[in-house]
């Protein structure tokens, strides 16, 4: 079984902690002038997303997590599972609603996304940072009111609801930052 | 490498430091980096140097090849100069420790170390404060005893708390598994995790537990504590000073205790530096302190990484 020593710790390294795969977010070496050395580590539990801080004695080892990020294409949702495909090997995998979580609202068929696999099983689905989605429902805008920065809710083709400027109308396409769930700009219809 | 701009600022900083000591009539000295002896402290790992080509790795038992160490600080050599009558001295030199390279550490770093004859610990803290005010243009440092800083941030007395209660407190407040160690290890764990991050501005901490005296003398008014101080600026450990112990017998015993602890930690014992111990009784009454110059530069230039204040870090050296 592969292990990592604390001196190999760096952000992004995938390690096993208390039976969960985790990704190191921050690694600070604490070495007092005349005392024992530690690694103060912040890591994200990849299963529940929580960030936890823990200290390791320098020189300790931890088990490596067999975790990899793969770029995949989102295919479709069959009502129960979301299906993804590796566009190089054409291998397909499926993930439950629980795994896909909030990412579901940004997934449009044929769009790319990042699938995190642990022992070849998907554990996290990350949509692209920016997606272009069509508005399927929104109230009519108020004429002339384009400069005041007012917004209104709009439902997008994937089901997500974001606040858009008043001048946006149904069938127009918006660019959204999925990390904060906010409208960025108007985009060209495809 | 870092920018030439930063190296120019660093050079100005070094000039300021030299001018500070020259104005006070403190003699600049140079002592060897390469030595036949090194420190016994179990938590300071020295670089071992041997001639190339080396017939055998120096750690092999029975190997008679002479080995040398790169200094972890110029302390022993400088004290030998003091014992020989140098008067007050300072040195800016490179020191070496087997530490991982990080934002705050490079295995080779620059140290400013100075000793002042007939200075009490308090006198030396005053002088340190003047130097830091000159460099940072900030207000005076705040001073706490080791005991007071624990009471402030951890609400217990580090000098009287029971070992069990200390462990319980640390385990409850710090997420660490399988930690073992003696009382000082647990105090150090608590200090680095629960106190150090709070030490913003300029903070001096003094009167460390006697068990952490290292090369400091014990406080004659309260032998539970040693006349040692540390300096923190913006939560960065910057300097460590002592009212210097000049009792060879007591120092020898501490070195022997260090070696006992090394044994418990499965570390090879370190041969005692008899050249140093031979003259320690002749050391005049003095206080001395070592300051990390790279960290001083990091703070003065307001940069996050040591790599930004040194020409080439270990990965590029």
C-alpha cells in the first residue's frame, strides 16, 4: 500500500484519513527553533467536502488515497443515475444524485466536467467553472431599465435559478460562474 | 531566484544592522562554519560533512573517518572568543540545519548573533527592542512571561499544571494523533498551536521553564524558570536569547540529559564539545541572542516566503 511521508505533503496531495479520501489544501511546517517539528495540515474530506485541520509529527506517514481527477463528458440523466464518458477511452461511468449533488444544476448534456474517482468509483463531480446556459423562464424585463443594475430570477435549461439583469429574456444564453452561482455576462446563443 | 530589488533592500538591512552595532562599539567577528562538534539538542539536526571521495558512509560503526559538521549556530565558537576576552561581539553568518524547505525555512540561512558583556536579560531585551524599532519603525514590543502568555491564551499555569492535565488540555484543543513526548514536548505543542498564531505585533516572551533552559542560566529569584527570551513578530519566531550560563558542570549535565533524550528518540548521541566546556567557566557575565536575518528581511519587506529574500533557495542552489 502506498504511503506518503509528511515531507512529501503539498497542496493537492490525496491521502487517507480515518477511512476517507482527503485532499491537502494547505501544509504549514512548524519548526520551533528548539523544539519538535510538526506539519499543520488543512485538508478537504472529499466525501463530505469539509475542511479540517490536523497536525502531524514531521516524519509520520499516511496512506495514499487512490484518487484521480478525470475530465469527462456528461451524457445524460436516466432518472436514477447520471452518466459520464471518458472521451479518450469511451469508458462510461455512472453516479447517483447523492454524489453529483449541487453540480447537477449546472450539468448540460455533452458538456465537459471533472469527475473525481476513488478506487475507480466517482465521489465528486465538478462542473466547469463557467457554463453557458439558456434561460427557459423569467419575468419580462422592465423597458428602459438597463442601467440601474436591477436583477430578477431566471430559470436556466438545467433547472438552476440565477439572478440576471432585467433586460435578459427567455431563450437568451447567459454565462454563469458555477463556483458562486452568479451571472457573469450575456453569451451568444449556440 | 528572487528579484535584484529585494536583494538591494536586504543589503540595506544588513548595513543598518552593522551600523547599529558599530555605533555601540560591538566588535564584528567571524568564526568557523565547519566544526568538529555540534549541538546536542535532540530537535536540531546538523549537516554532516566528510571528505570526498568518502570511503565509507560516516554513520557506519567503527568508521574512523573524521567527520565535520556545518554549524547550526555560531554560539560555541563565539562564547570561546568571549571567554578569551573579546568583549561584546556580533556576527552575521550562515547556519545550517536539516529542516524541510518551507515558506519559513531554508536549510541554509543567515543568523545574526550578538553577545553583550554585563548585560542582564532585560538589558538585552531593551537592545533587541531598539534594533527592531529601528528596522520596522514600529512601537515598542510587548513583554510577557512564559507563564503569563499561557494564562492569557490557554488559561493554565505552565509551571504548575500536572502532566495529565496538560495532555488532556492539548488533546482536547489540538487535532493530533499518536503524539507522545515529555512535558516540554507537550508544552511546545500547545505553544506552537494555540499561542504562537496569536503573537501578532512584536512580542517578547521570557522566563521559560527551567527544563527549556538550553544554554541559559536559571533565574536566581525563581529557579523554576530560566533567563531565556524569544521574540515573535507577526506570529513568526524571530530570535532566541539567553542570560548565558557560565557553569561548565551544569552545562555538561544538560548536554548529557540531551543525549539521554536523543537515545529515547532513537537518535545517535553527540560527542560533547570539550573545547567549549573547557572554557565555559571563564565566560564573563553576559547575555546573547540569535536572530534569523532572513525572517527579519521577510518582515521588513512584507513578503510571505523566505525564497523572496534569499538569492537562491535550496532547490535552486
